């Protein structure tokens, strides 16, 4: 059974930091592209960051320089370190495994206040 379980969301003031984790199981984690997406209230889900199996990373322009994605293949876990958070970073953050079949987590809420 495939599972992607996100954790680490919460409420933080603007300028603060959070670190999200996504624990994966049930598929060949190390061969999958892993990514974080987010969905703000009333908006479509958008790509935030991705890390491929060769450890190449990709970022949305809005988060580049503030967010860092990483993965630990020994723990089947992908992380998103978020620094200098802005109010517009508020949303539900989803972990995704992208490969032969795409998998999604249930999401974790991030709320950034003024």
C-alpha cells in the first residue's frame, strides 16, 4: 500500500521558518522524482519544488532562494526547509511522488501570519 505522509506544517509569523517532511512507503522511492506542491485558498495547486532521483533540484521562482528541498533515500523521506516565510506562502502543502504512477499525500497546512 502506497503512503505519503506529510508533517511539519503549522502557524508561523512572517519571516519565520518551517521544515516539512514527507515519509513515503509502498513504492520505489529512490527511483521517483519527489516534489512539493501547494494550494492556497481559492487558487489552483502549484508546483513549489522538486528533487529528482539524481538529486537535481527545481524551484518555483516565488520560493527560489528561500526554500530548500532535500531527500534521504535511506529513510524514504523528502523534506522542504522553508525560510523567510511570507504571508503568500500560506496554503496546504502536498508531497508528490512522480513516476510511472503518480502518488500524492493528504497535505499539511502552513499558515503564515503578519
